[in-house]
């Protein structure tokens, strides 16, 4: 093996191990949304100068590991681990009521492992199919972003309200961009990104300054959770994903992962709900339906995130999916390391720095390491880990840590002005998110409409 290939592989292995360990732990904490956790840390990794091989491996291992461990609070505690875990919450709660939460957990994460194995090769295959059309797509990118933004907004919880809210949000971004260019001759892309990614957090922090907001958030005494009892595994061995699922569940999981590896322009949450409904309607037995739907929905979270990251990265280099425009946004645009030319539609990011073969190699490395670390840990230590998190981990400390990270990155990029941009965008974006269901994916699409489409319209 040549030294030119050995060094990137070592970077990929090292960063994948770091991400898998870190995000297996983060996934155990309820409410740790991917956009607010994976994205800022991935951005920090990029700005620290980690090579492309390490960056893609870090991101994919983080997502895969988190979507394995997020099933722990969802199935054992009955509270969603993150946004993508919400669709399987009903099935998880019903299985807890039946006294088999351990089976829900085992089947959900086993489905996720199967989906990862299927999604990586299929995503690369679909990317190769799209690659010949990349130049044509880039030439009309400003107009594609408008259509994509409207589509993502309409498929969000906000529906028409989110579509209409794109107008003031895009105008806000455009106005701030013009002001920044006038004052600093800079773009502050990172600060805009952080504002959108952590909008709900910023909004909640501001709400605590209001007497009415504090009253709404006030809680008497300690919050209590009913943790399902621990169930010993037969034989003490780690279950094999292929044996944990029955033939029907394997078939539906495989099919769902294959389908959602191609539909990369739709919301992961929407696809998880849709695939669960389709599969659930075909199974008559109540218990089997619950376990199968939970399996398929968790599998869909893995396949959609992988596909919506790899397909745009490999084929086009533009963030033309909800995940690419949200949690994976730093992989496309993280100035000054990775850039996206708003006027020309040209890129200098992972799309240009890695070949398709390298994407495949580093993706497989990330997947193998994330599964090897996260899957056995969750299978063997889920109950103890959930107990420790609920008793010992302070959510306030986590919030303070991420707030400090945001401040450091903003001050590094552009001082107090950059911090002001993040707070402004986060406050408005958080309001839209909380009040009308305009999630971060919609807002990221709105950002790209502001920087790509608005200049194209003004140039007509």
C-alpha cells in the first residue's frame, strides 16, 4: 500500500473511531438533534484542518453511531433520542407497554445496521447515474434550489406556512448578507450556518429571559422517567442483526433502505413515517406489525442520511437534499476550507477533493467502525447507559457547552458582528421552527435561495 493512500486511510480510521465513540454517547441523551450536534462538531473538525478522508469518515460514523444509540432513550425511556427517532416513538411506547422494550431496541438498531450495509453501495450507484447530468444541474442550480426549498418546506410539519415563511426568511438572509458585505466585505457563511443549526436552542435561551417564557418552562421538582426493566440476553452473546430480524422484517427493511437510498430529495422524517405506514398496512398481527414498523423506521433514518449526504456530494457538489443542506452542510460549504461560489455555481469541497472510489472506501471504513463500536455497546449496555445518562448527565451543561462552541466559532470568523448574525438568524429561525414547524432543513434551503437564487433574479 502506497504512502499516499495509507495516510488518508489512517485519518479515516482515527476520525471514525473518534466520531463513533463520541456520538454513541451523545445519542443516549434525549433531544440531541443531529443538526444541532453533528453539524457544529463536523464544522469544527473541518476548520481544524482535518483532511477530506477524515472529514467524510467522521461525519458518516457520527450519523451511523448516533442513529444506533438514539434508539435507547426512545425504546427504554419513551422519549425520542432526536428528531429522526420521533416516527418510531408510538411503536416503542406500545412495545414498552407490552413489556418487551428490549426487543424493540434490538430490532430497531439491527434494522439500522442492515440499512447502512445496503445504503452505501446503492447511494454510490445512484450518484454515478446522476454524475453525467452534473453540469446541467449546476447551470440551473439557482432555480433548482427554489423548487427544492418549496418541496422541502411543503413536506415539513409547517406545510403551506413553512412555504410562505420562506419569503421573509430569505429576505432576512439577503439583507444581512448585503449589510455584512458593506461593512466587512465578507460572507460569514459559518455564522449563518450556526444560527440556523442551533435556532431552537437560541430561541429557548432567549425565552428564558421573558417572565412568560420562564413560566412556560418552569418545572416543579425533578423530572421523572419510567425506565423499562433490564432483560438478560440468552447465552450472553451479542445478537446477530441477520438473526435478530425474521425473514419478513429483513425483506421490508432491505426494500425500504433501497427505496429511500434513491429518494434523496425528501425529508428523512417524512420518509421514515411513510415507509412505516406502508409496511404497517401490510402486516395483520399486532405485535409483529409494531416490531416491524419500528425496525423499518429506524432503518430509514440510516439510509436517508447516508444517501442524502453521499449522492449530492459525489454527483453534484451542491447541497440539494434536506440532509445536505442541514446536518451535512459543512461538507459542502465551510469557508475558508470548503467553498461554494454562489454566482458561478462552482464548488471547492469534498466533491472536488475525493474520487468516487475514495468516497466508497472511506464510507465503508466509517460504517464498519461505527457499527463495531456502537452496535455491541448498545446491545450489551443499553440499560446501564440509559440509567447513568438520566441520573448523571446535566442537560444544562450540554447546552452551555454547545453555546460556548457557537461563540468561539463565531468570534473566530468575524468577531462580535458574526456572533450578532448567528443570534439574529437563530432567534428568527428558532421562532419559525417552534411556532410553525419550519425545521432547519427548510431554513438551510432558504439560505441557499438567498445566496444563489436572489442574485440570479436581480441579474435578470
